[in-house]
C-alpha cells in the first residue's frame, strides 16, 4: 500500500464580509487530494483535505517542502503494523528537518495534508472517521449527536441591524439555538446596539456568542467585558491577541461569564501555554483549537492529552473552522461540539446533504472517511482535483 500522488489546488473563498481584524475579499484555501493505490469499486481510494477560513492557501509551501518529503519516502516507512498508511508516520515525515517553534504557516500546510491522510485511512478501513477515532483513541463509544452553533454576524457594506437580525433569524429557523456575531469592528456603543438587536429576537433557550477576533488591547477588552457582563452571553471570544496570555488571564477578573479562545494557536505547545498562563477556567471557558490550522489531527491528539494532564475535559473544546473534520473529532473523541457556517465559505462549510440541525445538534451519518462524499457540491470540486 502506498500514496501514489498528492495534488493541491488553491481556490478562492472570497467574500465582501469582514471581522474586526481582516476582510475576506482575497481569501483562499488549499484543497488537497491524497491518491492511494488501494482500489475500491474500480477506483483508487482518495483522501481529501482543506484548510479552514481565515488563513490563506498554502500551495507553494506544500509543493516546495512537504509534498516532496512524502513522495520521496519509502512507502513501507509510512505504514503501520496493520499494513495501512499510518497518519502519525506521515506526520513525522512531513516534519522531518523542521525546527521547533515558528508554527504559523507551516502548521496550516501540514494540517491540510493531515486531514486528507486521515480521510484516506478511514476510507481504506471502510469506517467513518469518528468511529475509527473512537476505536483507536477512545473506548469505542461514539457521540452520534454533536452540538453545533451558527457562526455569522460579520460586518458587511450597508448591513444594518435589521439585516443582522434577519440573518440570525435564518439560523434559528434552521434549527440552531446558539448563534455567533462579530464585534470589535465598530465602536463599543455601536456593538452594544448590534448585540441588543440580536438579543431582542432570541427566544427561550436561545443564546448569543460574540467574537472580537483578537482586536482589543487590554483597556478595550476590559471595557467590553464590563459592558457585556449584563447580557448573559454563551461566550465572549478572543478579546485580545491570541498570544497575549496576560490579557486573557487578567480579563477573567472583569468577566465572570464564559470566555472562549484558541483558534489562532497552532501547536500543542502554544495551547499548553494558554492553559498554563492564560487564566482559562475549566468549569466554564471554551477552547477553540482547530486541527486544520494546527498541524492536523496528529497534533490535536497531543493537545487533548495535554489538556487531560492539566485537568481539562475534551468536552470544553469546540473547534473553530466549521468543517467536517472537527465534526468527526467531536463525535469520536467527545469534544463539546463544533463551529458551523450555514451560509459562508461554501461549499467547504456545512454538513452532508440531508443532515438537519435540531436544537443546535446534528446526528452524524454513516459515511466512510470524513464524509465529504455526502455533500454533493463539495465532493464535485474534490473529485475534479483527483480525476
């Protein structure tokens, strides 16, 4: 068994939306196909992967460094004891001759390739990835119903409060009971007005998250914390720079309700520093590490081990990204849920066709691998790359 070829294509997911820090007018992602020599129904088994929104495609980095390392490796050095491609050995090969630290862009490149490898391995074993993970790294138990929330509420040219409310009503009408909106791209007074407009349409059991995308300095983060405390939000997300652990730690003195952060920490070591020094509270706060941006599932497993050692439950993890890879991890390894983009970044966001949201939960379908084949618009683009 071997990997025959790996292909990458950089594709646009551009949009006129913006958050507090960036706009998405030139946003791209990398789509990867890992083609194996295993044949099913007359066709080779292919694993697919892509990186999450908010970080750009990494094709050049893959082609110059990472893909040649895999293709130049002896095939048997990438296999496990069962004779199947071993994602951990692939990961070790990808990281060969890389120094520690400096996680930024290479963690995205490796995470994208890693996703495709896991998709291929689960398909070869003819299992949904969530079941493969539960069997290999859990007790075999799968959490078939996974919590999801609807992410949106971006700033958009000409978008007023009524349009924001209509957007959120659309998510609620589709079965979400938790929705998220952006803050920090306007004044505190304007953001408070926007927040209150969304809160005015929420019913019993429906909650709002807000996300500042790391925009605030200490004084602004505290000012927002004092203003937000009254609203009973589901969480206050990424107030300051993701590496400013002191800001995050101090903020808990001003905000007793749940906070969330971690989507822009791209290694187990950075995640560990957040847990050590960021003042995060395991009884209420949420961790948003995204495997597709942080070296992939192999590294995410190390992160989960670290969290356990520090007294954290995997159920406090709700990954960023809105992709089916994290959805499988949530089901197979007992995470607290997953982000969802019902309308944005299509066809890469969302669920397999026919999967419905019920009170912010989805039920995992029995599809081999990550389940991309169940989403018609997405698998069409993936197969075009592999064919």
